[in-house]
C-alpha cells in the first residue's frame, strides 16, 4: 500500500486498529490531552522514524511513527501502537522492568 497524499496534505494510518484518515481539513483535538515522551528519532531525507511513549488517559502505549515527506511537508504518517504486557512465564526470569 504505497499511495501518497497530495502536496502538503498528509494522511494518517493506524495499522493495528485498521483506521485511516485522509486529508479533509483540520482534525479537531482529542478531548483528553495526550503526553509524549520521545525515546529516539532516526532518519534522513524524506523518511523519518520516531519511537515514543504516548500516555493517553493515564495509560502508556509504546509507539512508532513513520513519517514520509514531500517538499518538506508531511505526505504520510503511519503509526504502530503496543500496550505494555507481562512477559510469558518461560521468559520472566530474564526480564528487567524499564521506566
């Protein structure tokens, strides 16, 4: 799925929840204010990846955002979310908790 948005009209993709927002003007803000804690940003040119923890309504979600740019503007953003989970019993002895 390699379609791109128009110039300066970005698209948002949320693969794990099967949602896609095509450009239709300004998207209203969410009712609760999310918090972002950036862990790492890496990229070059027109492709950048950000790893961050998104906390929304007090629940953290580990997030990866892949951003594609055209002419210096976001053309497409795809985000992947993972909620924290307990390790399986077979791996629990090697797991260290992170903040």
